[in-house]
C-alpha cells in the first residue's frame, strides 16, 4: 500500500502489475576481505558466491554489490582496521527463510571461524546482528 499525492491509499502492486505481494524484510550479509588482524583472506569471492546461492534460495533472487569501503575499531591495537566488504542481500520470502535458518547459521559461523573474524555482521529488516562466538 502507498499514498498518492492527495493522501489516498493505492494498491501499488496492482497499479504496477506486480504478481506477488511485496517482501517485508531484507536480509543483508557482509562478506569481509580481511581477517581480525587486518590480513587479506584471499577467499572472499568463494564466500560471496556461497552467500549469494543461499540468499537466492531464501528470496528467489539476490543482489551482490561491488566492494565498499568500511572499517572497524580494534580497541586492542587502538586503530581502525580498513577493509572492502562485499554486501550481499535478498528480499525475504518467509517460508524459505525459516527453512534455511540452520543453513544460514552454519554458513555465518563457518565464515567467522574459517576467515578468522572478530565478528560477522548481518542485517535483517531494521535490526543489525553481530556474531562474535563461532560454533565449531
């Protein structure tokens, strides 16, 4: 539903000829290119493709953005660790999302563990989550 200029509600899906109801939430993963020490991991593309395949199953499609610049503060070293994460996202379909939660959890914990992250971040809707302890 949306509003036109005069404040009337319109059925945007109908107005545009959309065949499905709109997705209510977006799931976004951040795929790092560096480990917690700031060293390049060298396998970012493999992780991006694996994340994209998983998210495509959850949402029916996936978007991979080019690397962006970002950083996180390492309090122990008293410095910002700069990196170029790739952002991968999908618009969630509820049933595939719920069905994929065990696989998503496994992927995120494996990503953190195998690439030696201090934390792995993801967004779901308007919530930002950080995983800092990775299961074996």
